[in-house]
DNA sequence: TTAATCATGTAACACGTTACATGATTGC
DNA sequence: GCAATCATGTAACGTGTTACATGATTAA
């Protein structure tokens, strides 16, 4: 998957590993976090498969850049992957795992747990907004307006998820608070 | 995480690897799918760490069972893990990854993509209901009503997520359909 | 008699995380 | 002089996935 994500980005234009990482951090991060080390490893594989080519570009002062470009084979593979039917699989949630077993913790512990998550989440919602901004800015630059519709769909998912999660946290906190009052 | 999930289940009572797998499939599956092979591997680790003990139990006809029980050390570790602060991390979504690059596919392809996901998701929503039923049935059996509140919270998350996801799919389909009509 | 369920696992591989390593440039 | 940014990666480890292997019982 990360493999194809990188391929998709290179389809928009040539990039270095460093730039790919940046793009991931700025836009894909909220649904696909990627470490630098992982990206460089994947680039090796992509090249081996003949989906990309890499060329060192000398720079004055700075170390050489290693610019990646997609090949015809790579574009073909991207098409194949996109056309392949997708199956939505359950995502692992460490938060729900802990929630499930929260009954083993003293009562105050569980309230703290959710309150802390709520605080964290509010911060996260702000960074989500930044991702949206990033996509909007990109939209102005890209001539082909077709892709941006889909970029916005992913950003929209992020918003909806964020709202849903906040509401869930609030409902949990409310449940625990009203429990506390009654004996 | 799976490690601690298993520990949490064994804290409710002794189980075999097979029963652990069943429980995962019936209740934890929607937020933490676990393969049989992975469970058996983790059980070895759990035993090495001294958090569980395993004893072979002979059965007439069937092969021996390997019953696992949590140790005092295991209970301590469970407490430690629960009390440890949680951080909600982004979950990887293959669906959003594909959505992001959908612009590279012909128009009809993207509509099919979302319509197919919608169909799949409707089936999934039904199995989610079953998970809820399973938890309710369990609730009747367990004397300590404290845990069941948290079990329901996780099931509630599943419901909210399922609804949100359906609404998102519908909004994507609507966007693409209205696009098609206009030139 | 064939498939499903009970019951155990191993092995190889794929993917993700954490830590480490190097080195120049630019702005404070 | 120090931290941040640009730019590259390697190595070890942890976790998840897929495929394989075995063998008895029971219900259709």
C-alpha cells in the first residue's frame, strides 16, 4: 500500500525521497503515517520492480539529490492497483483495546483516561484543519481539477471521523460522570 | 497490544488458544482482528515473560487442550498497561489511499469503486450488530457489571463509525453522480 | 463421504517502528 | 556556537499475514 502511495505521488511529478516524506507528512499522514526509513526502503523495491528510476543530481554545497521518476511500467501498475477491487478491513485501535478492559481499573482512572484522550484529540483536530488548508492550496496550483475532488473526499473523511470520535469521547465521559453521582 | 488483549481476556478466566481466537472473532474483531498463528505465537511470549502459565489437559478422543491462566505477575502487568497513558495514533486506511489517487482512473471507475464499497459496508453493518448481541448476551452472565459498560462503549464506537462511514460513502457517491450530469 | 468444528502449531515473508549514522548549509 | 533544515540511508527488532501441516469427531 505504501508502495502504491509513493507510486501515485511520483505520477504527479518527479520527487526525491525527502520530498515524498514531506508530502506524506503534509497530506497523507492522517490516513497513512510513513517513516523516512520505510520510504527509502520502498524506493529500493520500486526501482527493482522497474516501476521507478532514480538519478543522482549534483547540487552546489548540499549532498546529491536522488530524484525518482515513474516509468511506463510504473504507470501501468498504478492503473492496475486502482482498478483492483478494494476491501475495507477493520483497523486496529489501541484505544478501543484499552477501553474494552477499562473495567479492571479503579473508577477515577477510567474518567481520567477519556478526559486525557479528549484533550489530545482537540489538538489533533487543529492539525487536521491544516491538512485541509494544504490540500486547498495545492488545488490552486494543479491544472487538472479532477484529482482535487478526491483529495477533498479524504480530507472530508478526516473531518467526519474527527467529529464522530469527539462525540464518542463525550458520550463516554458523560456516561461515567452520571454513574459517579448515583451510588 | 495483542499481547495485552490476550492478557485481559485471561484475566476473566482460563482459556485455550482456540477459545481466545473465538473470543477475538466474536467481540474484539471489529477493532482488533487477530490470526490464530499470531495468538499462538503471543502465548509463547506471554509464558516466557511469566505473565501466564499453560497446562495440558487430556480429553477423551480429542487432542489435548493447552489451558492458559494468568499469573499474579500477569495481573500486575495488565494493571500497569491500563494505567499507562494512551496516545491515539492515526490508523492506516487502504480505502483512503485509493480514494486519494482515484483521479487517475476513468470517471466510471471511481463511481463503481464507491458503490462497491457501499455494498460491502452494508453487509459489514449487519455483522456489527451481531457483535453487539454477543456482548449483550455476555452481560447477563458476568456478575460484575462494571466491565460491560466499557464493552458497550466499544460496540457503540463501532456503530458510530459504521454510520459515519456510510454517510461519507453516500456523500462521495452523490458528489460523483451530480458531477456526471453537468458537463 | 464430505465438510465443519475442535485443537494444535511452524515457517516464511511482508510491513512498520526505533535507533543510529553522516554531513553541509542557513539563520539566530 | 547551536539548532534547524536539507538529504541520504542502514540495522535490528516487532508485529501482522499467508500458507502449510496434522488429526480426531460429528452432523449433513
